[in-house]
C-alpha cells in the first residue's frame, strides 16, 4: 500500500484497508432507517452545494483563467 492511503488509515487508527472496510460497514449497519435517510440527505445537500460552488467559481474566474 502506498503512503497516501496509509495516512488516512492511520488517522482512524486502522491497520489495514480490510479493517477499515469492516468498521465502516459495521458503523453504517448500526444506523436506523431515519439515520440512513438523514445521512443520505446530508450527502445530497453536500453534492448540490459543491456543484453550485463550482458553477459560481467557474463563471467568476473564467475570464481570468482563459486570458492567461
């Protein structure tokens, strides 16, 4: 495993990718239906905000980017 993915595993105190997958699966499985719904809504909102910010930044800076 390269050092970059290992840094993320170290952040969460995992020794291997398999251990991380097992823990994430356990965490996600322990959620109730309402918690899954809330989690999905948060991910959808995050994606929508990211797309909107990219659009705003593109239109704000496209003249400067394409003039150079």
